[in-house]
């Protein structure tokens, strides 16, 4: 059954909500500015009077403006405050966001205005596969190169991101299997089989652990949920163990939920797409992440974007958890990008050493999707190295790195939209 396009009805979104929201936004913005200027005037005048010195009239006039501009928590100069304000007004005026598009989380009109469909949502039409043939050839060549060195290769294929909200008779999974995301997966797995590329299909595990595709990705973000990755880890660990012919504990033993503390922060995460509409227009996601209940000892060597080498050693919480993203207390802290609660952010290179395990070495070539994967795999290997090809320096040579590091296995984790000549370069 061919995918169908949404039934588009943009008239409601264009007028009068669009005009009303714009007018109210400008009025509220000027109100915020006036309120903060008045507050700054009281602060600056109070400070000058406290000195008990004569102050020139020009200083009385300019000091409130200086205070207004220099205030660190000025609502007027906070883009998140403006986003919240505009999004809240838009919601009051009846505008709605629909998390559906695989590109940025919204269904949009041609003039970039969010709109509400007049009927049940349908999957977006299939498009030509975004992964070009030269990428398949590169992956195949890279796999052959690793095999010549006796190093196994595994490709972790994430499911495509597509939110399907429908009141039709079709279930969410049936809708997903008609979508462009599913079509891309089918094409890619077929090409992998033709070229004898060993892959791990996360789609199959996501279906087992959470049957509805609506629960696979954050509503306000383009990344898969951390809890979905954690649920997938036993199967991925077993796959790697079988490839390496290891007799270590099985994945369910290593990633037993009783060995980890599940932390739940309800409505505390605004992702990259949610920031565009504000928290009142786009309700925040729940954030779930995991901490080990057992004793840990890690060393983490990070090379950041400036080439600085950062070394940390300690327990899991002190080395692999970004403490600034654990709590969202404070003004607009909710806008911290908390997907990076593990490792902090995307780095060119991170080398994780687990001192509680004495063997095993894995190299992971990844985008941001691979951060929780690599973090969890560090419980299974003595050494885990994560390389982000998007930030590699000009003198970077992957072949040389493999010769120096000589991993037991190489794992690739990339979203489908990352395949282009500026990002995906293996050789």
C-alpha cells in the first residue's frame, strides 16, 4: 500500500491566529522591556543613593539602561523567554504543532507555518533513499579492510524517526510500516545483505520492547529515547559476544534493571525541535536515564573541539555523567540539552577505560545517536573508544587509528540523515 500524504488545510493556521499571536507577542515584549527598565531604574537609583555622593544627572539617566543591559538573568534578552512567550500565545490562539515529519518534528506548510490536518494523519510519501551508493561502497570497503586485519565489523542500524499520530483504524506500527522511514530501512537492510555487511537492526528490538513507534523517540527531539537504548543493550551485547566468541555473561545479566537505578525526571527535557516552539507550545518530554547500583571505576580521556586533552578518573557518576545536566533547577535550566546527560556533548574522541574489567576493546564510529550506546557498552569492555567523524581534524587518519588502537570489534552507529561527503568518511 503506497504511503499517502496528509490532507492539508492551512487556512486556520494563517488567519486570524497568526496575526493575533504576532500582535500580542510585540505588545508583551514591549511590556517586558518596560517592566525590566523600571526595575533596573529602581536598582541603579538605589545603588547611587546608597553612596551618599552627588551624582550627575546624565549618570542618573544612563545608569538604568546600563543596569538593564548588564543583568545576567534579563528576561527581555533571553531567547528562551521570548520563545516561551510566543509559543504560549500561539497555543492560546489555537495553533497546534503536529510531531510527524522525519526531518524536524513538525508538519509544516510551504510557508513554514505549523498547521492542523483536517483529517487523520498519514505517513509522508516515500522519498529517494538518503544514503547514496558511494556510502554503501565505502562501508563495504571499510568492512573488507577490517577483515583483512582480523577485526570484526558490525553496523548498528537505528530505526528512522517518524511520529505518527492518527485517529484512523490503522495502528501506529501499521502506519509506521507505510512510512518513508520504514521504506529507507528496507532499502538499507537489503543493500547490507547484498554486500555481506553484518548489521544489528534496532528496529526489531524496539518493536519487542515498545510496540508503538510513538515511544521510540522524544517528542521534542530527533534522538531516540535513552530507555529504548537501554532496553536494546542486552540483545546488542549478545550479538557482539557471539561475533567475538566470548563466554562472558549474557546481556540480560549485564543489563539487569535491578543492577541500575532508573532516574525519571518528568516533563524536564526540551529537545532541539521543542526549543523552536517553547515549553508552553510544545510540552516537555520526560527524561529517563540510568545509573549503576554497583561499584564502578572509570578513566575517561576526552579530546574536545579545541584539541584539549581532558582526563578524569572516578566512579561512573563522576566521569560519564554531565553534572550540569542532571538538575534543571533555575531560570530556564529546562532548556539545557539534557540528551547529553551521558558524556556531556559530542566530542571528536572519547576513550573510556573500565578498570573493573580486564579485557575487551571496542571502537565506535558514531554521531550523537551513539553516545548512550557507547556509554552502556563501556560496562562490557575494558576499553571503549568513541570517534565522531563529523568533528575529525584535517590530519585524522582512521586507518592509522585502527592500527594504533587495534580494537577487537568496530561498531558504526549513524542516523540515516548523516550520510554526506562532509560527515561520513571512512577511508
